[in-house]
């Protein structure tokens, strides 16, 4: 219990670690969900449209 | 067509290194946190508040590296019109905004006991706040156009103009009389920080950096897939 009091600075140390880890985990989940959503949609669309090869599409806007 | 072969080669390499950085990140965070919270000593002046440094300083490094990535990608996109560079800048912006938010919040928690205030308008704190707004501005601007290339170009100009803020952040503690202390690590005469505190700082730095690489690769894959989807929908609609 002595340890968790952080020499009397528990109210500053623990929230700092908590918020930092919360933001990092949030960023990671967000990054992962973007990838999963778009890649899943892409696979669906390619399966429905067998005439399109995704690799042959240029992503530069004409 | 050479864009596509570049793209495939890039994602081959990215997917190959992704598991390595996942493992490094997953390993470094527990080890870094163990040294930061348990193994390292309290400071003789600041007491245990010095432990905030181990989440605050690596986040600040990450925020700077992220902006550097965004600015360089923006320059490549503006000069060579390389689509992957546009996606890289877009991928880096939210990560950088998150890192900068960590810097600001943990800095405030550190400032309250040590300085007696959570916020002052001094050069270092203000320039980091501007960095945060630059990230938000980039995200807003890059997504404000129907055409992602036009949005990317507008954002790229903002990112490059805002890059002037990077040396200002780095040297603000030397140029102005700030409440924020100057760097203890990047000094000509070597670090002025004891090894017991340097180790957790570097471990957490590696942890943050490897996580940054993981999130960059994931976001680039997602944004690339999103761009392909958009192209296919446009092609389907014009048929």
C-alpha cells in the first residue's frame, strides 16, 4: 500500500499513466478497426465483382 | 503503372516487418513500465513525480517524429505526386495528435506538484499546444475536400508551413526563459540523467516508437484499401 501512494503524489502519477495508456490503446484499436473495416469491404466487393482485379487499379485520381 | 508495383512492394515489406514491431512493442511496454514504476528510483527533489517523465518524454519524441514523418510525406506528395505519401501523411496525423495530447495532459499532471501550476503560456508549452492544433488542422483540411488528392495537397501545404514549429519546440527551452526545463538527454556533453532513470526512459521510447510503426502500417493498409474501394465505386458508378 505504501508503494501505491507514490510518496504522496499518487494523484498525479497514476492519472498520468492511466491517461497515457488509455490514449495509446485507443489509437491502436482505432488503427486496427480502420484496417479491418476497409479490407473486409474490399474483399466483399472483389468477390461480388469478379471482373475487377483490385491490384490493377491505380489509386491516383485522374 | 509503376505506382502499383511500388505499392505492392511496399506492402510486402510492411507486412513482413509488422509482426516484428508488434512483438517488440508488446514486449517493451511491460518491461518499460516495470522499470519506470518499480525499478527506477524516486528523484531526490521531485520525489515520485519524476516517474511521469517515462510516459511524458517518449510521447513528446513520438509527437515530433510523427510530425517529421507527416511533413516529409507531404513534401514527397507535393513534389512527386506519390499517392502513398498522401496516405502516409494522413496515417501519421491522428497518431501525432494522440501523442501530443498525452504530452499535454501528463505535462499538466507533472507541472501541478513540481511547478505549482498545470499550465503556463511559456514558449515550450505554447509551441506544443500549437503542434496539437496543427495536427487537428491537417486532419480537418485533408478531409474537407471531396477529392482526396486535393485535400491531401491542401493539408500538405499546411503540414510543411507548420514544420517551422518543430525547431521552435526543440530549441524553445534554450532560446527563451521557460518554466520548462531544458533537455537532459540530447546535450553536447552527453546525458545529464543517471543511468537508472535513463534505462526506463529509453525502454519506453522504444515501446512508443515500435507502437508508432505498428499503427502507421495498420493505418496505411486501411487507408489504401479505402482508396481502392473508392476507385471501384467511382468506376462502377460511371459504367
